[in-house]
C-alpha cells in the first residue's frame, strides 16, 4: 500500500507540473513549485503519501493476517472475506463530498448571475471614469472638459466626488424640521449632468442646473476651520436626494420636493428625487444619499463614450491628458470593469468548486465501480437462482441498480444539511441574494444518481445477462463438499 501511494505521488507531481499554469490562471497569480527551494513542503507531501499508504493498508493487512487457515481452507472461500460495509461507507462519503461541492458550485454561479443582472438603477455600460494624481483639479478642469466635449466619440461628461463601486464614503448629519432625531446620510458631490451620464432616473422634481446660483453649494466654506460652520451663501440652496433618503426623512418622493431640511448648519431645499441607485453592488443595501453641487471641488470625471469608436476616443483622451497634465499620469477605468471586479473572488470560488466537483465525482465513481464489481462477484449464485426461478434480465438489473442507488441516496442525506448551512451563511454576505431553492439540491442529487447508474451499469448488465447455469456451476464448485452431499 505504501509503495502504491509513493508511485501515485510521483504521478501526482507530474500532474502538478502540467496543471500549475492553468491553476495559476484561475487564481490570477503566478504559482510555481521548486523542489529544492521548497524542500520542506516536499517532505510534508512525501510524509503525507507514506501516512496515506499506511492508513489505507492497515485495514486489509489486519483482515488478511487475522484469517484462520483451517477455516479458510476448509470452506475454500478465501476470496469472500469482508462484508463490503467499509467500501459502502467510503462510497457514501465520496459521493457526499461530490454532491456538496456540486450544490455549492451551482448556488455560487446562480448568485453571481443574479448579482450581475440585478437592477443597479443606473447604466454602467460604455462609461469611463477618468482621473489623475487622485482627481482632476478644479482650476484646470474646465479647459480639459471643454477639450473632451469637442470629441464626437464622447456623448456626455459628468463629475462626482464618489463614483459607483468606489471605496470610501462621506456622510452628513440631516435634521428634518419638527423631528428631534438627527439622521446620518451618505453625501456625494455631483455635477448637474451626472444623472444624464449614468442614466439615473428622476422620480420627482427637477435636476440641479449649473445656470442657477441657488443650485450651487460651498462645501469648503462649511469645513473651513475643521468644524461644521453655518455659511450664509448656502442658506436656502437646493439639493437632490434619492428615494431611500426621502423615505428616511419620512417623505414620499412627491412630498419631498420643496421640503426644507437642516444640513451642515444650513437650511436647504430638496429640488428633486432620484431613483435609488445601488453604487455598492449586491452585497450592500441601497443607501440613503444626498447629492449637491460644488463647482469648486476637485471631482472625478465620468464620460459616456459612443459605441463603435472606443479605441479612437481613448487615444484622444490620453493625448489630451498629456497636453493638460504632462507630469501626472492618467488614471482611467471602465465602470463595467469595476462592476465585474466586485464578483471576481466569488467567480474564482465557483470555478474552484467546479474543478473539485469533477475530481470528486471521478474518485467517487471509481469507488462505486469497485463496489459494484465486488458485489456482483459476491451475488453470483443468488442471481443465478433468481434467474433459474424466472427472474428476467431487467428484474435483476433493477435489483442491482437499486442496491447501488442506496449509497448515493445516503450521501444526499449527509451532504444536503451541510451544504445548506455553509451556503446559507455565504449568501448572508449579500444584501440581495437568491433563495436556497430545494431544486438546487434535488437537481445535483439526481445528477449524482444518474452518474452512479452509468458507472455501475456495465458490471450490472454483465451479471444480469449471464447464463444462470454458469453462475450456479461456478457457485457449486466453490461450495464446501459437505454441503454438496444429500441429506440422509
């Protein structure tokens, strides 16, 4: 057994050399195994193989060494030792692992698909986020934006202090007149045309306008000395809120328009209500957000590009940036790529589950095939008697398939609660997630059963179609002589 384990280790190391590049591609990192540099790991692997050989060979060694020679020779049944119960338990465990991994892979990919297709409340296709040295400075931003507007490949340009899927946040304290409690609400500075760039829907009221002085805020004056100050130039000015913020303040979207609230020590009016937009993806609930406009702040740019001319437009943006700021390098990214990165780790996890499912299913099928061959050999005489008394091939086949279905059904009973517990906790990490539909469990269990049937079908067919005379003659030849003599 140890020799077999060491030979398997040599084959495994060869497979590792071939599969490491593909495995590194799945994990998106370079992985290499150096035998001399990683000699400690090599000793651990070798020790594991030796221990595996000792453990796997211990039970058959004990059984074989525990035989009573007299009884074995008298019964001529040395090949019939053992009940196969341990084999069955191992097959159940192997299929339980396969079924659990299969359910996990199915649920992970279903959740990723759900998260990708969930309504975000804005359109991130063909939207490019541009910055450099952190942000575009307010002083030189005007000329750069005007240069970009001249390109026909850019449909619209907007600005914001925080773009969708950005890390970090800013909050403000808001108090609704007549209510004693103070609300902490997310705060984002935007240009008046950002909702157009992101295709955010206006539910009630109007959008902010660059042409109206009361639509502009002076946020820097509020925090001039590190404290929140009431500034007269912000008194009575306008803001936007999303539906979640309006509900948090106790208003419907229509009722919120024109209402005055206290924000940053100033009374400001709600000019319009935007539809809820999930800037954080499916892992977080939609946050209440207040939007205002301060033209003096340095903000990131959001450009909606015209499809069909993206490469030429990108080259123009890079060239314009170098002319605008030859020292600071441009930082640009597509918004849909940032969205994809939200679920890359989950995607890799699902891919790993899928790979492990294939490996586990192959191992489980090998164990089940060995159990089928063992059981068919043990039941040769029984099947011959059944066929001699009129059992048809399909009756015998149904009997054998049912016997080999029991380990798979037991594996389902073992794998389902464990998979449900793990996946339930994993899905709780998403604010918006699918439900653990029983069909996921039933579908994987049914596929495992079909794979088991396909595995045991060849030996089962061979036994079911065998001539009963040969089976009975073979069984009689192996029977003890005392049992062959007729009774007195």
